[in-house]
C-alpha cells in the first residue's frame, strides 16, 4: 500500500524533526495523514486547473469545426 508507506515515512520524519520524542506516535501519524491529504487535494486542484484550458481549447475547436461544417467553409477532420 503506497499511501500507508507514504504516511509511515512522513510520520517517522515528523518524529525525527520533533526531536525523537517518544510517545507521540499517534500525533505524528495523524499529522502525516493530514499532510498527505492536503497534498492530494492540492495536486487535484492543480490537475483540474491544468485541464480546464485544454477542455476550453477542445470546445472552441469543436465549435469552429461545427460552424465551418454549417457554412460549408473549412475542412472536415480526417
């Protein structure tokens, strides 16, 4: 399980950065889970933002093709 392994590694990193204080394993685990979730949300937002211009370009291209088809101008796609 990649997600579990990512959380484990991050929790251990938090443990080390926090001075290797024992007894805070649950706190480190929950913080690592939260951080991973935030990263996933941010990645999804970036991916979505990147997809919007592509989708708009496709829509504009489709609209131009349909307009050219109606008017008899331009080439049809091959």
